[in-house]
C-alpha cells in the first residue's frame, strides 16, 4: 500500500429527477491504494454505489475530479471510459447480472473476448472453484454459484481493480462467505485492489480499511490492525 | 465464436415465433419485389433483345393500295433507316376437323427470303418457295394448337376462291409476341393464325401486283418518330393511307407495354407496404427486447463493450430476422416468378426465355430487406447504445400514467377495471397503438383491393357483353360492302337477326391533340350492338354530331358541346368539324360513334357496312360455318359466345389465384402485427397479469385484458382499412387504365365485410396463440423476476 490507485477531490453527484434534486454525493475526497481491500460501509442511499459507479467509469461526477493512477477519469469522454473499463476494471454486482442465454464459461468469455490480456475462461472459473460447472446455464446454478461466475467474469481480464457492489446482498450467510473468500483469495494472490460495497457491518472485519458513508459524505476511515478471515465472519 | 455472437444466436432461437411472424411479412415483400421487379426487368430485357435481334420496326402503316415507286420517297424521309413494304390481308380459314371458321392474317414474304424488318424466326421446316402459290409458313403457336407439322394442308378463302395451302414451316415474329385476332379479347391460337405467303402469291390474291398495302420503317437513333409519322402520312394520303403509328400503338407491343407497366406499378406499390410493416414490427419487438435486457446492456458496458458494439449486437438480431425473411422471400419469389413465367409462356410467344430473374435483383431485394429491418431496429439499438451503464443497472422507472382528458372521459364511461387497463394501455403508447391499427388496416385494404377486382370485372363483362355487344357473331368483310349484303347474310342458315355496322378510320383533332381511332356507325334501330352509358341508357348519336367514350374525350381535352375536327383516313382524306353530342363511359377500347347516314354522307359514299352482327340459332351453327368458309369477301368471323366464355373462364381462374394470394398476404400481415403486438404486451404485462391471477382473477378474465387490447385495435382498424382499401382500389383503376381498357371502381358492402372477417379472424387466431402462453404463465417465477 504505497501510492494511491484512485484519488478523488471534492466529488459531487446530483440527480435531477423531475422536480427534486438529489445530492447523492456531497463532496468526497478519498484515496484508495494499490493492493488494498477496502470496504465502503453505509446505509442504503448513502452514496457508496454512486461513488463506485464513478470510480468504475459507469457514471460521471457532477463536480470534482477523479484519478485512476495518472489518468483523470473526470476528463474522459464516453469512448475513453469504455476503454478504461475494458482494460482496467472488473465489476461484481448484487444481482450477478449474468446473461441467462449464456453458460458459465460463455459468460466469462464475454469478457475475455474484448480484454487485452485475459486468462482462459476455464482458468478463471477454476479460481472461484467452479471447474465442474463450466457448461451450466445461470438458471441451473445456485445464487452463490452465479455470483462466483460473476467474480470469475470480473477477474478473467486480470483487472487492476475489482469493484463489488453488495456482492453478498442477495445471498445467505453461508454462500455469502464463500463469495467473500473468493474475493479475498483474488486480492491476496494477485494484489488486485478490491473495493467492496456493503451495508453489512460484519464484512468490514476482512478489509484493510473501512470507509464509512452517510448522506453522500465520508464520515470516517478506519484501518483494521488485524484482518479476520472470511470464514470466521458470520451474520 | 464470440460469446456475444452465441448470445445473439440463442436469443434468435428463443424468439423464433416472433421472428418468424416478422420474417413472413418481410418475405412477402421480398417475394413480391423479386417477382414483380424481376419479371418486369426480365420481360423488358427479353423484349428489347428480341426486337434488337429481329429488327422490329419503329413505325407501321397500312393503305388501300400504294405503288412500289413510292418507296424511294419514303426512304428519303429524314430519320428513316430502313423501309420494308408488304402485302397484308385477312382471310377466312377452313381448318380440317374444325367446325368453325378461323381467321388468318396474311403477310407477304419478299422473294429473297426473310424480310429485313420484323424478321421472323424459322422454328421448324423451311421457307415457302417464292414461286409457289400454295405454300405458307404459319406462326408456331397456331401450328402447336392444331398439331400441324410442315407438310400439313389448310384451306383459305382467297379473294372468293377457296385454295389449299401447304404449311412448309413455322415462324415466331417480334410483331406477334402477343397474338390477338380482330375483335378478340385474348389470344386464341386455334382460331387466329398468321400466314406468311410469298410476295407473288399474296400480291395475286389481294390484287397488289406492283403495289403494297403495308409498310414498316426502321428509324435512326435520333429520329423524331412523330415527325416521321406525319411525313409518311402525307406521302400515303393519296393512296388511302389509314394513318401511320409507332410502336406504342402496335397491338402486340402495347399489350406487353401494359403488362410491363402493371409489373412496374406492382413493384412500386406493394413491396414498400410490406417493408414498412416489417420495419414497424422489428421496431416494436426489438424495443421490447432492449427494455427487457436493460441490465444485460448495463453489464456489457460495464465489462467494456463500446456503445457501438452494443448497438451492433441488436442490429444484428434484426439482421438475423431479415436473413430469415430474405430466405423465405427468395424461395417464394423464385417459385412465384417461375409460375408467372409459365403463365406468360401461355400468352406471350418469345423465341427464347430470359425469364430468369437476374442475380442483381435478388441482391437488391436482400439489401432492401436488410435496410427495412435495420431502420426498424435502429431506434431500439440506439436506445441500447445510449443507455448509460449506471442507469441501465438500476430498474427502469414505471411508465408514467397520469390523468388526462381521456382518463376523465374513460372515467365517465364507468368501465370495469380490466377494460380501463386496456384503454389506458392503448392511450399510453399512442404511436404503437396507432401503427398497429395502421398495419391491420393495411391488411384489410389489401383484401378489399384484391376482391374489388372481381366485382370490377363482373361489371366490365356485363357492360361489354350483356349490355352493349349482344350479338352472337360478327362477320367482317375485307372491304366495305353495300347494305344489300345484309340480305345475303340473312339468308345464311341459322341467322335470326342481322344488323350492319360501319367502321371509318379517322384522325380526331382538337387543338394540338389528336387521336387515331375507328368511328363506328350503325343504321338506325339497331339492337344487337348498342352504345350504352354508365347508367344503362342506350345512347343514339344524333345527326351531324359525334359521341365519344369519356376516356377518349379526356385524351382530346373535349367535353359535350365542344367541336372536334374529324379527318377521315383510308379514302378521300377530308376533314369535317363536328360537335361532341355526348360522352359515354366505356371499359373496352376508345369508342367514337356517329349516326349511320351522317357517316356515309360525310364520307361521300352510298350506304355501306364493314361488318354484320348476327343473332344465331345455335343449332344451325355448323351449317352456318360450312357456308362461311366459302363466302366471298369475308375476312373473318368473331364468335361472341365463345369470346365471352373464354374471357370469363380466364378471369374466373385469375380471380381465384389473385384472391388466394392476396388473402394469404392479408393473413400474414395480420398475424405478423397481431401476434407480435399481443406477445409484446404479454411480456410487458406478465407481472401485472400474474398479480391479477394471484388476486383471484380467472384465466379467462386475465386473458380478456391481453386479448382485448389487440382485438380492440383490430376493430378500430376496420374503418381505416376500408378507407385505405378504397384508396388502393382507386389507384389501381387509375393504374390499369390504358387505351385498351379501363377498370371501373366497384366496391360492394360484401367486399368490405369479407376483408374484415378475414382480418378479424386472423387477429383472433394470433392472440389465441399468445393466450396459450398466458395460460402456462408460472405465477411465482414471474413475480420473482426483476423487471
């Protein structure tokens, strides 16, 4: 954990939904470092997903600046953001977002088809312990398995950052732990900077650092002196 | 294969029913385009090649008798590249084994072989010997119809003498691609023959030694045809010229022109309708798919697929539908063009077939189909491309229903909740509802336009055969006869009534407009053949005036009371100014009528007739024909009973084919629109409908909501469809109108009712297919899916 991989300066995000203006982010300054596993903790609507979307190049900040290493994301157009996502970022979503008409292997292949230096889909699936489910379709797998396919899909491009939006939100405690182990394992093994969003406070124990959100602002950052392994976490 | 392509193929397979419904409509467009445009080009190219190779003339003329010495003067007309003179005439034929007489058109062959213009092709046998008097070549279709081979003999009444003629060979000629005899409505290869006879024999038979009565001109590329026709008329005037004309009036050529024009109109009108409907269906279905795959689109973008790649993915889905449509269309189109080629082979006599639709027409049809599908897909594909990934990952906002003026109106109606849901959904997507109505209305219109033709033809046949021309037979003479010939005819066996009729070739002028036609004049009191107007009233031309068919009046720009110049051709070319007494609506030909005495007086001749109409005792028909075969001066007979029957038979057959084809088309359009409409609704409302089921609604109550919307739109489409059908029928009557015939606009309530029944029935079947899916809806699964 040396130099920041993400740096934000006074980031705000305002949604204009008809009449009401919603301040999803009200000025966020945050550094995230290479190789760290950070947990963004906060209640629904606190702005953590919005920040993740902006860090991942899915959304634009209303004001403020965001850097990925030396690359200023806030200065990029649509095309630049697409290239950035394609080359550097892996996403994991709460509802897995697998394509139902594609098998596990093909869902991963969706990424390896366009990434510059990907691993083989089977290799990525082996990393999440799904070597035996390569040709199953999403409808034929449990929620935990589907989420691990999503993780395999995210890491198959060997991303520098892995952004996870409530990865265990739709899972029970036992399968949720399996997913967290997969994430922890990737972080350990490849040094992939991993950002996990959750409103589940129990998960904070596995992080290097915990960033607390409330009403679109960071209310605190704490470092875990000792991290707890995912299998020791329960909720 | 790329994962995205695998998804594409699987999506396509999953959507097969909807894709097929669209592909069928698109395929219809491709097939009709292929057939109409392909055959239009094939027919035009075939004809052009035939004319080019066989030097089909550009200008034609006939006279009573002109000296050969006139030829150098004609050849000197600026723009004339070649002159061919000949002797022509009409004879009555006696064919072994045939009771009725047949009519032969004699054309002379030069001494040195085939003519330089209108060169026939020798198909079998040899040319007649130039020195022989009893040898002829006949047109191949006539030989085929009777099974004649070279060496067979027929008899002809040549200038009052019955002579045996030996067939030495068979010909096909560019002049007779569509071979139609005098007074016939369609080709009759048994009853009408072209006889090519050596010059000397023909000249002797028609008293034309050292003279000619037919001439053809080939023009240079830049020649002014109208100018050449005027100069030729001037030269032939002293010799009884009947007026020169160009290819546009040459009978065979003008029939092919009409067919080509019809194909061209069809290619311009029908396929665009299908392509537009296909585009709308693709738009509707793809729009729904993009809505459903919202989160997948977000995912693709999050992973790093560019907007363009996402856009392309959905365009390619439409492309696959288009490919299916193209494949169906090519298969159906190839079959249809083949069927049409077979049909043409019955009517048109070409020596070679270029009846194959060329590959570039296939390519063009495919490109148009792809563009249509692409245009339909582009809105949904662009919506997918422009969807921001962050927005795409979140569920869509619910559609905004709000209280509008309509809602207050609906509220006042006190509709049940399901009825309210149907009404609101229609109003919520007014464009989609409107286009659905339009699509179904087009299906109704297609049906109306198809059946209208049937009724129109009934009216034509009734007007032409049962009101105007009620004679059983017409006897035509090679030269006008004194009225005393009527007594002679009356004495023939089986003849019950006799009426004479005079034809006078004339050029009608009004200002700069002019038209060459034959004026008909009948003695007073004639009843077999009469002029009948649109209201069924008999019109009798008053003395010293002329009555015109309304289409002729339009061409001359005159109305009742206007005066026109009548320039008589073929004799003393005198011009008289006559008032137009009345106009009559007619569907065949361009008629002009004069009082009998006026015509003879103006033409300065003792009363004469060109043909005799007779009423027959059919039991004596054989005896009559036996006498006609030997009757001097007779040029031919037309058996009206037979003409009527063959015309009605052919039409009845065509009407059945046309109605079947159009009804199929209407059903395909209806199913394409109604099935996809209901299918998209089911997809959009699955949750809503499942909720109702959970709340305790029965299956049929729920399906009423689903089926109600589509069926209500189908009902709304009916009046619009009737209106569109009326408009298309009207456009068709305008498109079919030519000098040869016109089609009246006849629309009966039954026509509209039948169209509506077919379309409503097909809509019902389409929604019932979707209802089956609704019945199988897994309530729990539907409620769980994230919309």
